[in-house]
């Protein structure tokens, strides 16, 4: 078993708000670094926000036209020679299990034409160790959460973001990416996922209402589903328990449209319940097509609703996209809806991107259609790339 490195031990022993300062000091000593900076991806996934003593005390960097943004997007180290300064800066992705958190930038003296490969590898190990500790530290300090926001979140958005499992994750069998828009004023759309040795459970919800009411409804539904899932209940019973929790609270006045899915990782068999849900599209062998399901009642609409699972199978190379009505119903300034043809083109055009990059890219295209005015509803996109489990010979 691999023993923890000196960097990992130092980070574990540091106070939560000091872990970056501790790492910076270690890198400065070990590699004679001239500068070490940590930048966190903001909620809208458009900027990288510097972590400092106070939030928003330094200018953010764009993800789209900077070296830092390229390292974040490609999830690979990016080395840049700084012209006449005789220095080299290495930008390294800060990610944990596929969840992209930010970028660690290290400026070194340019002692050779290129930074040694061993140095880059060591710096990447430092960045990976930092990513794990940031996730743990966020339970005890607001430093990194503050650095993620380019503007103040509404209270409803704060509640929603705290509910989410992350914005991306990956393992051998699949890769997931998701994004909500508008990021700083969410109405109630949400997603959740959890994996075991042989199953991935995924839920995607279309929120109802606005503001705190929408956030409270979504929180009730997601926590009811988690409670049932953690009790080991079937997918149908998870839907039934959440349905009863919402109906018991609101008596049918409020309800939630939700997709519930369970993927069997060894086989790709999918069990699904469509409770008045967002829509599913599949990209297979370059062909985009919707997956049609039998509509069932949204969670909480009626008392004692019985839910029946349906089934299909995913194949290695399949891409599934779960898209809320905030995308389909988005209007242009001239009042034109975002067409299914435009959506299919967006799915095809992002086919070469990773699952973690697809939702943000598609929502940027949607923004071009909708214009810069305030959104009338949430837009939610979840992308799942299915790799499958290799057979054992």
C-alpha cells in the first residue's frame, strides 16, 4: 500500500483555511518557486477566481482564452515560458475523481529550455493532493467557497448549490458532467448521483416555482430520495417515498418532475422511472435521437402514486444528455423557442468534448439564442458518457 507523501501529511495536519498556504510554502522550498497561485472555477464555469486572504480582491481569469483556462479545460498541465522574465509557469488542473475544482499555477526560474518532466509530475501530485483536501476543508471553512463566486448568490441558489454532489465525476465505467444556469439565481432544477461497486444512481429534476419555495421543494425531494436510496430501497420505492413526502407536505399544490435512473455498471442495463421528467437524448455512432419513455405522474402530485420502472441498455461509446425544459422553452429576444433542430446540432457539435465540458458549452450556445437578458427559468444539462466495464478474460 502506498504511504502518504510528505505533502499529503502536511496538508492533513494543516488547519482547513491554511492548506493552500502550507502547500505554497512546500512548493517554494522544494522547487524554488517564485509564485504559487490557486484559482477556483466559479459557479458559472466561465472564470477562474484567485484564492486570497479576502474574496474578490484580485481579478478573475477567463476559462476560454487563457493558459490557465486551457489547463482547466484539457485537464492536463500547461507549461508557458514568460518571455523576457526568464521564468516558466506551469498550470496544473486541481481535480478529484473527475470533479474539476480549479488550477494551481506555479512560476519557476527558467534554468533550462523546459521544466523537467519529473518536476511537472511532482507538481501535479501536489495539485491532486490539494484537491482532495479542499473538498474536505469546505466542511469547515468558507475560503474556497467564497473564491468560487464571481458575484453574490441568491439565498435560493446557495441552498441549491449546497445540495449538489459536484459538477462532474468519473470512473472506469462512465464520466458525468452537469451545469445549472443561471448559476447565481437558480429556480429549483437539480441533479444528484451516487455510485456503489455495481450501480450508479442518477436523478435529474425540473424545479417548480421560484426562489425559496422552489429551493425548499427541491431540498425536500432530493433528501427524501437520498433517504430511500440509503435505506437500500428499490428505484420504485424511492420514487414512492419521495412522492409521499412531497404530497404530505404540500397536498398536491406543489410537485416535482424527476427522472430516476439506476445503471448496472457491469452490463449497462438501465432501470428508469420518468416522473414527468426532463427529456433524454442519446448520441450513438454520430446519430442523435430522443429516448421515449412512458410518462408517469410528477412526485407529489397525487397521494399513493405507484411508479413502474422501464428499462433500456447503454453501450460503450453512448452519450446520454438529460435536458430540462428551461432549454427547450428558452425564447430569443424575438420570442422564438430554441428548436429541437438547434438542440440536436449542439449535441452533435460537442461530440468530441469530454462529458464535463459539454453542459457548459451547450449552455453558452443557448445563451447566444436567448440573449443577455434575465432567464425566465433554469436551464439544466447533465451529460453522461458510458465507457462500460472491460470484460475479464
